[in-house]
């Protein structure tokens, strides 16, 4: 059993943080009451901490012939590695169990299923999958 952590887009986290700071600044500049400022700050801090939790708890575990995808407590999916048909690079911004926005891969499996992930050690991860299922079409080598 081997676990691969998700690659993290720290730039994306920084953008979200600055958006929270800007919203809080305009709340203060709007002469909001201390109570409303406190509520806004608590909501911002809570949601940012939740995002951090999700980003740092996204991983992909290869356990015998099963790929276990986990994104915090919100998303868990098991995929039979023998059913994976192809691996391709993607620029899709669709919501997925991937903590990176730019360095993502798409796994196609089953009849019409796909999942987008972002393993930090992408080449090692793909080699491990192809070792288990040599029929996977690796479109990243092209």
C-alpha cells in the first residue's frame, strides 16, 4: 500500500486568503459594527481553515488493485485499477479531489466515468498504476 499526497496550489490558497482580507477590509471601511465584523471574521477564518484541511488531506492510495481517492471527509472513492482505461493531462477547472488547479490528470475508467486528480509525485504514481494494469493508455508520454 502506497499513499501519494495531492500537489497543492499555494497560489490559489493565497488568492482565496487575499479575497477574504479584501472583503473584511470593506466590511471595516463600511463602518460595520464590531459584532458584524466579528461574525464575518469568524466565517472567513472557519472557511479558510476548512479549505486548508481539505487541501492538506487530499491523497491517493494504491492498495493492491484499488485506487482509494480521499479529499478530507467530504469525498472518498475507490476505483478498481483494472478498470482504468487512460490517463491524460487536463486543464479542466471542474471541482475534483485535486488540490492543484494547474497540474492535474484525468483518469478514465469504467464505461463513461472519469476523475481528475493531482498527485505530487505524478510519474511515480502513474508508473505504479501501469505496473498493476499495463493496459492503461498513458497519454502523458505522448
